[in-house]
C-alpha cells in the first residue's frame, strides 16, 4: 500500500503506522512519524529489503519512547561467553528474546538479517517464544555491533540478568521417541495378533511360533525403553515407602510381559503383548496431553528478569560497564533516564525521580535528594544520577524477598498426591483380591491359580484411572488457554477448585494502569480559567488534584492568595481577585444563596465528581472515573457469595471508600503494604482448610504470589514480563475469574466421574479374571476399550460443560 | 505359505523406515517450533516471485 495523498491530518507513518505530527519526515511519497522510522526505511530500502513493507502494512516498531541504549557491556568477554549458546573459531550462535516481534514482516526482516550485514550467517525466529537464534561470524561482526544492528531496526533484544543463566526449556524429545517406538511396536503386534483375535486356526505351528517370537521381539523395546519411566517412578516411590499410582501400573506391565513371554517361550499361548504395548502407548499419550503446556510463556521469572545485565560504573573518572553480578559495595554507578537501579545505594549526584511502581505498586514517582537511600528496583525517570552502592545486588531490599523460604519450596502437586492416594488403596484392594482368588484356585490346580493371579493383576492395571486425570485436566487447561487464562501445569486446576479466599493486589491488577480518565462536564474552560485551576490544584497532593493538574494543558501559573485546603472537602483560594473553589458539591456551594441547578446532583456511584466554582458560580465539574477494570463490579458480586475477598495495596488509603463499595463490608482491605507484608499476610491466612488465591501483577506481589496456593499474574500482554506465578491471566479475561473458578470445580467432578467408569470396567474385568477365563481376546478388547472410553468421556465432558458455561 | 513370512518381513521393514523417519524428525528439531514455519512458508513464496520479477 502506498499513501496516495499526503493528508496531513490523517498521515500515518509508513514504517510504524503511528500518526505523523507533521509531514517533515519523508522520502518520496512516503511519510514517517520520526527520524528513527525514516532511517530504518532508508536502511531497508538500500539493502533491497523493502519487501518488509509489502508483507504487512506498517509493520515497523515505533521508536517513540525508546532511548538509545548503550551496549558497551557486550564487549566484555565473560558476558559474551555466558550469552552465547555455542562458539567456535569462526561462528557464534546466540539466542535473543525480542518482545517487539509481532507480525510476519518481523519474521521476514529478522530472518533476512544476513542481507543487512554479511557477518550474519543465518537467523531463525521462533514466533511464539519471540526468540531469534542468530549464527554470526564473530570476526566480521561483534556481538555489540549485532545487537546495535538489531536495535537500529527497532528490534532491540532484551538482555537481562537472567539471560546469562540459560535454563533452556527443551522439548521433551525423549517422550516423543518413546511414543514413536511404542506406537510402532503396538501397531505391528496388533497386526501379528490378528490370527488370534479371529481365532483362525493356524495349523502350522511354524507361523504361530513365528508370530509369537516376532511379538516378543517387538515388545522388548516397549518394555525396556518406552515403559521405563513407570518402573523408575514406582521404584523411587517404594524407596520412599510410598505406593504411588505408578506402582500398580509397573506391576501390571511387568506381569503382562512376564506371563506373555512365558506363554510364547513355552508355546503354551499367544500372550498379551498387544494389551501391554497398547497400554504403554495410551499412557504415554496421556503424558503428552498433560505436558503440552505453554512453553512460550515464562512462569518462573524472578527479579533477575527485570534487572539489567550490566551497569555503568565510574572508576578513575572513567565510565566503564561491568556486569551487575560483579557490583561491589562502594562502587559508584551511573544511572540514566529509564534505567533500573540494580542495588540499594545512596544518591550522590543528580536529582532522583524514581518510579517504584513494580516494587511497591505505588505509581507516583518518588523524589530523592542527595544523600538519600535509593532502593534497588526503582526506575530513574529524569536525567542522570550517580549513586554509591551500599548493598550487593542479592542483598538488596527487593531482591532479598527472593531469599525468603517461599521461593525455595518446590511446589508439590496436590493432585499427584490425590491420585497416589487412590493408587495406594487401589493397589491394596487388587492385591487382596488376587490373594483370595489365588488361594481359592490353589485347592483345585496350582496351574490355574497362577493363571488367575496374573490375570487379576493384568486386568486391574489402573490404566484408565491413570488416564482420566491427564486428559480431563489437560483438556481443561486448553479450554482455559482458549479464554486467555494460561496455567503453568494441570495441578493448578485442582488447587483452584479448593480456593476459599481470594486476595487482590490493587494497582495494575484490579485497576488498569493509565486508564484513570477525567473529563470536564460544563462549558469549555477558557485558557485563563485553566491557568487559574492549575495554579490552585498544584498546591494539593490529593490524587484528584494531581489528575486535574495533569489533565489541564495550561502552563502559566499565578500566585494564589488565602489558600486553604479542607481535607476530604476541597481547596479554595483567590487568584487575581477571583475566588476559585474546587471540591465536593457541598463545599463548593457553601456560600451560595440560591439553589444550584439540579442537573449537577447527578452522581454516579463509581465515578467521582469534583466541582468547580469561580466567584460563587458553578462552572461545571470534573468527572473522574475510577480506573477499575471492566467487569470488576460483576466479578466481586459473583465472588462475594462464595469466597472471602481481600485487597492488599501498596498505595495509600485514598481508595478505601471506593473499594468498600465494590467488595462489601466483609472484605479485608490493607493499604501501604510492602512486598514482605503481602507475603506475610498470605502466610497468615493460609491454612490447610483455607486455600488462598492471589492475583497480582508486579514484582512487589512476587512474594505473595509464590506464597499463595495459586498465584495468578494479571497482565495486559502475556508475552510481557510477569512475576513468577502459577498462572497468567490476560487482563481482557479479568471479568471471567468466577467462571474459571467454577470450571475448575467442574473439572474435578469430571475426574471423579471417570474414576467411576474405570472402576466399573475393572469390576467386569476382574470377574473374568477371578473365574480364570481371561483370554487374550478378552484382554485385548477390554483394556483398550476402558482406556478409550475414559479418555473420550473426559475430553467430551470437559468440552461440553465448558461450552455450556460459556468458556 | 512362505510368502507370508516374506511379506511380514517387508511390512516390518517399511514400518521400521517410518519409525526411523519419525525419530529423525524429532531429533532434528522439527517439533521444536510448530508455529513459525507456517508463516515462513508464506513469504518464502513471495520472495521467489519477487526474484523472478527482478530477472524479467
């Protein structure tokens, strides 16, 4: 697409699609919003890469709001060593995380990087993970130059403290190998067992034996390789004196294998290899179903994902860049605009205006003066500051949170315990039945007794039992994912179903950042009025005053005489002889004789009105809508019936009244909570009967999220940074929290229902086995049938009920 | 009847070939990223057209 007419009002940047302020940046008929975008276009055009703009319209990344960063720390040998995946004499392979990747043009450009610089050998994008793997010749282009090249095209990689700690989440390839082998063997064994199924009388013992031996041969890799996990797990369980669900599975598989091998080697029967391999195959499929999670989402982030890799240190009047991990007490560090302070330190030079929003949740920047202590995790908003480090990175106020025991605990999965519990009683019952029936047959014939013993153990193998959980919960997880609620693993669902208390963080979780909207209702304010109002409100620190101050555009100020602020009511003062009052309706009307217009009485429960009068005349009011997320009211109404609600806020108490309206009188509201306070609050209310769900967004909630039974990170953009948690909720789906909680309960009920089904099958199977009538054909029909019916019941029931619940 | 033995040997060999192909596919990373190739394939085509146009 090309822009035909440069209509200045609707001029969109050819590169990034943002509105152009004027038409000053252009090449030919293409207009750009800023110099940055124009440069990228020219760079791409010169290198015959303008195809970038034909795949998608305006695909570029806006340069607005980005600062040119300095990448000199990438020259450090140690840093390069740590970042690189692989390095030989010529080639380096490196993987970057680039959050800006958003469309197919991005992929195209990033994979054509070699055209921009011959030092790049090749590059490959993983779109979902937003990662790019680049192979480059480090003699032709240095790592720093490579990153600068990426940054110059708008795709600046994120290089944070944890980029060097590679914990690659590799696809579980072994599982796929195991499935492939199990499927191959299962299919061929079934084929070779057909003569048995159809009871075709195979006269020639040659074929009967050939098929038998082939089956045995094919069963070996399944038994020794594909099923090995179950033996290992059962063994580990036994060593810890636990009979887990894998124990009866391992026992069943072993017995199946041993009896079949015996029958074939002694030419006494056809064996049950088809059942055995089929069972292993189904179990492994269940495992894939359960493990197929959102590998491109990161649920394990700590402060290291937020902190920069390197920082500038002043040494001997020279500025050098060193890795943050090497930062020592007493170092002088230089922090520029928008950089994060990596360690607790004292302000030495410059004006600190620090945004602690992701440490405390408080959105207002904090001003710091020389000699004041600045905590790590704050973001410098204006200008350059020089600081002296007083604590090492890992010992800082914020990062210390991660030394709390909460972060050490390995989250044990509650549901595993539950299945294991079922598995234990199940195993004991089966062993009991086996013993009794064997004892009964023992009187008649020891051969039949042995037959019955093995048959009972084979049939009772809790395959269907072991399948119902992965399939039900795996499918539920997918349903949640479709509704933009992403779970870390399936055990979160069971925990969700047991939740009794729900704790919200305020800023960023139930309020939408930067949404507080304000509008003036009444005749349009003239510039002089605006200047007067602004002069008045700048004397107040009330959040409404600040909002109004930021809302008005005037920048001329007057002196205010007789300034008075009445807390909770309003503010008044004389400006150039005019009495200006701003505040509640009563406050503004105080000195009125006449009744005001009734239209001004209109109040809306969830919005706030700030009235304005000039010289005892109501001019109008500012309507300040609170910034709560859409659907918050509905959510709290629904949740209030079933759960205890609480709010933990890092902010001050200003919103208490509003929140009480939403949450009702029974809820607990706490303000000015530090990250450690939040963690302790969760710890206090968390008991075995009282499972706690925490919803938070920032790093300040990380402790509470980790401490709670289920921690959900609410985020506007799922690929953006969110703290370590059990689940990530897209803010869009915030209004559906109660549906999610309901559905988790339904999922658990579906599991119980499938348990019942699999028990019914077991009863039928056992009745065959006890009577000594289990033939290979019965086993071959019964066992896959029970697996398949449980699997299809679990999947269909979850899908059906999800649809009925509108998920 | 011995033809059955031969047929079984052949069928097993063919199946084995597919198994090896599958294992090789997993090993070479074809299942690591199942999404990006679906996009990549689209503009690879575009690219070739462009080149053809250039040649003309």
